[in-house]
């Protein structure tokens, strides 16, 4: 079960990174092609909000530790903040302008989380065969 959870965590972590790159592209379409493309950016962002929750659950089930859990929680909290920034565009545009900065912060943290998941998977993948070899032949 732990190995499956770690694999799910790894795949979802990289899916989040790919989704965030796509999200940045969709924002660019909204800027350069026209405001009619912003609903796609918005809706795709709402869909991406689910991935940190999956990462948290998979990380906990996979025994990936506090760092993975805190990164997933932090990313989710920053996703929630994105909607707050957009909601402030009429009353506090200077604060709302933090929306893209926060988006890049989310992306950076997602890359760190995905890199950690990859490193953990590689280390645990190589450590298990070494432990089995050290234990000797099985009966």
C-alpha cells in the first residue's frame, strides 16, 4: 500500500507541475488573445486545486513525512489565496496584482514537491533491493 501511495504521489506531483505550466499558458492566452479566454484559465485553476489534496492524502499514506505534507498544505492554501486576490481586483488592485506572483510561488513549491517525490522514489527504489540482498537468499 505504501509503495502504491508513493507512486500516486509522484505521478500527481508531476501532473500538478504540468498543469501549472498549462495554467500559465492559459493566462497568457487571456492576456494576448483576449479576455474571452480567461474563463478557461479560471476553470482549469479550480480543477488543479484538487491535486494538493490528493498529494496530502497520498503523502500521508505513503509515509513521506512532514515536509511533503506541509508542502501540499501550503500549495493548497496558496491556491485558496489566488481566489482572494482575484476578488480584490476592484477594491484593492495593488493587492490583486499579487495573483501572478502567488501563481509562480505555487509553481515553485510544486516543482520542489515533485522533485522531492522523485528523489524519495529513487532512493526508496534502490534501497529496497540493497536491503534484500543484505538479508541473503530467502527460503
